[in-house]
C-alpha cells in the first residue's frame, strides 16, 4: 500500500495544496496531480491546514484553491513555499473598491 500523502489537492486546477499535518522545511511531499505522481520539496515550515505552492506563482497572480481564485500574491512564491497572509491578499471579506 502506498504511503499516505501529507497534503491534499482539492481541484486539478489548484496551484496550492493543503498540508494535512505539519511539514518541515527540507522535507519532501509526494502528491498525485492530474493523473501523475509529483514530488515537491517543502522550502519553509508549513503548519497543518496551511497551503504551499505546487508551482512558482508570480507576484500579482491568482492563488487557486477549490478550482477558484481565492486571493492574489503580494510577492513571488516559489514551488514548495508557504502560501499565507504574509504573501497573499485574500478575496474573502474584501469590499468592492477597497
């Protein structure tokens, strides 16, 4: 039986995965994405329930989770890096014109 993954991808369009347990910087995560296995090196510590990038995401690009944009990056984010409030502005709770 294959080892249980340490993260989940909710939709094949997502550019982030969610850690289902804490992930240490320098560790590797195996994921099945779009029908293929992928191995991603974690660049910074990721707390349980937090996101990390599945690919490099440029500044000002959408963060995609659930197959939908949930925010925009405020800085470039490397593959395997923590994706959270320090480098993303969330669409949730944003007021029009803000």
